[in-house]
């Protein structure tokens, strides 16, 4: 069986260089890394994670705490986290937690301590001060995705600004009768995403001098069936039908478009629709949207924790960073058609 010495000899480098190249920790030139990888492949050499752990004191595992995985947003974050971890030679240890006190306690008080991890990433969890204290008490790098956490570096989009941008796009096209279809503010996601997107919508209307009332907002679930149900409810009444809808998520917007098609309402001739996300289905439906990249937010969080592991003394600012967004224009929005009668 080939060992690290054989790989070093074949590649013409030191054992230390082989270790850095294959573990992903420490600088190695692209040319040297390729040479070492080729030598390891030719010899059938595989790095022993247990041996590496004995030498470094690390497990090469990063714990990720996440509330759900069966939605595009969360799946996309995990995709980015896993991709970035694999590139760095680390494994992902997933903890899928609900909002129940018992389940959260098991994760924060037991599993993260018993199942050793080198770092922790909390995804869209508004953790309590006690939970934060337990995480920080682990003495390991920590990062969060979704909103600010005291003493922990975090990243998310600016939900208020994203909603304002989407609404301003409709206003710029000439729409004045706009309805926001968003999440139920009484059943908040963590970090008050629903309220923030409603706030951005109302701010844009107010700045444009457009009056609004309780009929300017409808709540639904953040999925396609939710958008479809509220779309049928809203668009089926010709006396209430707006010229434009800002949906707080692309899946909701797609549901609205499906409801409009069923009712014989043309998008965008009779109704403009815009969302937030740039969901993979958005292009199929010609949906104009404000793009966020959850996968890149995941990569950002991984970079924070791995740099802390591999660069002693380096630490990110324990504050909140906003990830960029951008308007993606497609065919679901257009100037309103003059109404007759």
C-alpha cells in the first residue's frame, strides 16, 4: 500500500507539501497541487481522516444547524455549504431542527458536544442568548446565515431593500394599483423575513405617494400552492383585481401566474408579476425577479469558519454582512394597459 512518502517521491515534493495539497489547508500553487493529486491518483493513495485527526486535533467535520431542507432556499444554501466544504477537504454534519424546545436543546446541549465538529454554521435560526452562549462556549468558529446574531458573524440579503427594489420596478413601469402577496406576519420565519418584505413594499409605495390599506397585502404560505390559492382569491374578483402583484418569493409568484392563466388573465398584458429569489423555475415562467444567491451565502459562511481554522489569529467582524441582490428582468412585467369602462 502506498504512503505519503511514495506520493512525495513521485511528485518530487516534500511530505509537508503533499499534506497541504491533499488536505486543502495551507498554500500550495495550482501547478504543484495538480502534480500531487495526479501522483496520489496514480498510486491509489487516499488521505486517512483518522490519522489526520490525530495529528491536527480536528475531525474535518463542520456542523450545520438548519430548520428545514425540503425547500429551494434551504437546499440551495446547503448546496453552497457542501460545495465549499468539499473544496476545502471538510465534511458536513447536518442537524435539522424544529422550533420545539426539546429538539433544540438536544442539538445545542448534547449533539454538538458529543459528535465532535470543528466549526458550526447556523442557517436562518434566530437562536436565543442561552443557545448563543453554548455555541460560543464550544470555542469553535461559528457563522450564521439569515440575520444578525449577537457576537457571531452573519450574512443575508437586505430583505427590506429587496422588496423595495421589486416594488419600485413596478412603479417605474407605471403601475399604481399594486398588491403585495407575502408570508403571514403572524407566522414569521426567523429574522422576520415576512415583515421586512412587507415593510420594503410599503416604503416604496409611500415614497411614490401611493396610498395603501389592508387590501394592499394578502398573506399566504411561501410555496406555489399558496400563491395559486391567493391568486385565485384575488384575481377572481374583477372589482379588486390589481394591475400588478409583488410576491415575496418566486414560488408564490409562480402560483399567482398559474392562477392568472386559469382565469384567462394575460401576464403581463393584464397583470404584471414580480418575485424575489431567481428560483430555478423562474426562467420557465418568464418571471421578473430580484435575485438572491443562497448558495453563495453558504459559501461565504464556510469561508469565515474555515479561515478561522486555518489562519490562526484571523477572525471576521462579529457583525452582519449583506449579500448582493440584483433585478432580473423577464417577460412577466410590463407597463399597465389602459383600462376601459
